[in-house]
């Protein structure tokens, strides 16, 4: 019996999951757009508002981030035969995504910005002070863990490329479009453009997280003692593709 955590999925299942997540995110965006066009503050607006907390999109994002963290931790626990550097990478990234999940659910970065804005000697930043703080933490991890990242990339080039693409999409939404959105919000003259920015910002964040989740699942399939079976065999197994 193989050691590690068994992941009873195939790469085909992982692709299906990614497509399902992207379709659901498109659904959330379309509901927000249609509700905005109606212009009535309906109960649907409160549930599906992309520009608010404690909504279905916010909780969905939090659950996605949590699942990404769990998958990376599965790779950390299960990859007992891997090098220590690889396991350390999975541990750090997994804990990082669990923190981001709690941040999304509890609004840590919004609260942090509100607290720090009262400190006069701190420089202000469009979009919130959390952006330079979080980017600095990411940069420190990138510089300090460059050897870990290089080792992971060498061992798992395809999976690492998928995760890197997801990170890039998240950064475009959470940082780039966040800044543009706050610029429009400051001016207050372009509500249509503001809502357009919100749609793209939130969709990029959710879609990027889905891509990272797909990459994390690919890592888990290779490192956590799972058996990736061929399609023909997968159809014959209980719960396999039909």
C-alpha cells in the first residue's frame, strides 16, 4: 500500500473542476451585471453584490482559497519521499492561502487599512495600505524562497506554470484593477465604469484562484501518494467517469 494521502481523482477530473468553477464565476458575474442594469436594490443585489462582503461571491472566494491551502498542505503531508525544500514550499504556500481565506472571510485587509489610515506619518496608498504590505510580504517570500521556487519549478514545470499563471491573474485583479477601481471611486463621476472595473476585478480574482486551485490539485495528484489512473481504467472504477 502506498504511503501518503490518496487523491481519488484524475487529471481529467481536475480539468472538469476548473471548467465548473469558471462557469460558476461567470454566473456570479452575470447575476451582478443583470441586477445592476435593473437598478433596484433587491435581495438578489445583497446576496450577489461583487463589491461587498458577506455575500455569496465573497464566501465562494474564501472557500476556494481555503481549498487551495488544504491541497498544498496535502502535498506537504503526503510528499514524505520528496526533498525537504519541496515540502517546505508546500507548507509555506498552504499556510499562506489559509491566511488569505481567513482574510477574505473576516476582512482583515480592509480593517488593517482603516486602522493604519489614522496614523498620520504613514504614507497613504490608492486602494489601501494593505496593497504595499501584502506585496512586500510576497516579495520577501519570493526573494527568500527563490531556491525553493526554483526547485519546485524544476521538479514540476507544468504544475508550477499553471500556479504561476493563476497568481498573475490574481495580481491583475486584486492589485492592478483594485487601484483603478479606487481611482474611479474617488472621482465619483463614472458609476458605470466603476461597476465595470468591479466586475473585471472580482472575476480576475476568482478565476485566478480557480487556476491556482487546479495547479494545486495537479501537485497533489503527483506528490501525495495518489494514483492517476488512465481514462479507460477510471471508467471502470466506482465513481469513475462514465
